[in-house]
C-alpha cells in the first residue's frame, strides 16, 4: 500500500521542516514544502496530495485561505489550517473552504497527527461537508500582473483592471473596491487588499481609505475629487 501523500504549505522554515520530519516519521510521504500561496496551488495541481497542511499566513500575494479555495475548486482535498490567528474574521474566511481542522500555533506532534488521522478517516467514510464549488466566498481574489481577479456573486472570477479602480474603502470586517461601474466586496483588511495591488499609484490616505492617485483631479480641503 502506497504512503499517504501530504503537501505542506508553511512560510516559517523551522516549522515546515519540523512538520515534514514528523510526517516522515509517521510514515507519510511529503510531496512538497512551499512557502507561497501561489506555489501551493501549483504544487497541488502537479502532484495532487491526499491532504494539505496549510498555514494561513503565507508569502506572496495569495494567503493560505485563498490558495486553499482555488485548490479545492479543482479537487476535494482534505485541508488542515495552521495559524496563530483566532479572530472571527479569519475563522469566518477559513470556514468557507470547509477545512478538516484548524490548529492554533503552537501545536504539538500529537495534535497534528490526530488531526491528520481524523481528516483522512472522514474522507474515507465520505464525511466531507458541502463541496468547495458550492460556496461563493466574497474574499477570494488574486492579482496577476495588472489585473485583479475577484470572486463575484455568481461564483466566477471577475477581472478588474487595477488602473480602473478609483478607491478602496474599509468598513468593519469588509473592504469595498470601487470602479466607475461596480462595487466589489471583500472580507479582509484594507492592508491585505493594498498589499495585493502592485501599482505605485495606489496610496493609503486614511485608516479606512486607499486611493488611486491617477484618478484624482482635484483636492479640496480633505476631499479627493475625480
């Protein structure tokens, strides 16, 4: 019987190495160790694992939740999140990808292996909940060059050119992206959205606002006008 294949996505090298060692000692096959969300998507497509251990904080433009959603859109793979974040917003985002477990750091080998065993048992007994493609998380997005792809209400990745964005507004747990014709909703912080936008014309002008300077034609008092 072939070994269970597990992909490890963790941006802290020491933790990644410790996890890989624990998995190897337990008889699992580590198919890859990646630190970027984009690399996790590529690795899962190249050599599909039986289970993914995914840190939520990853390097690159795509965090672990966004990467997990894209992976599970293609194939239902059991997923275990690792994180040091237990706030409601993060948990709400993570829940939309239907994870098998949510381990808070620091965790020990026993907790990790128990979570893996339960995830694999549930998969073999068809105890997975609703498939990922039945969900439409509002926060799924990624940036490729000068284009922002944002999940819309129809479940499709809608293309928004970065240069077409007028401004971005944070309000509570939501961040709104405004163009001339649309308003897009994301469940994430303004910092996270601005970090995803690579154009130098985007600047933060307030704790709740980021603007595209190229769209500003006049500044009157504290107001920016198009």
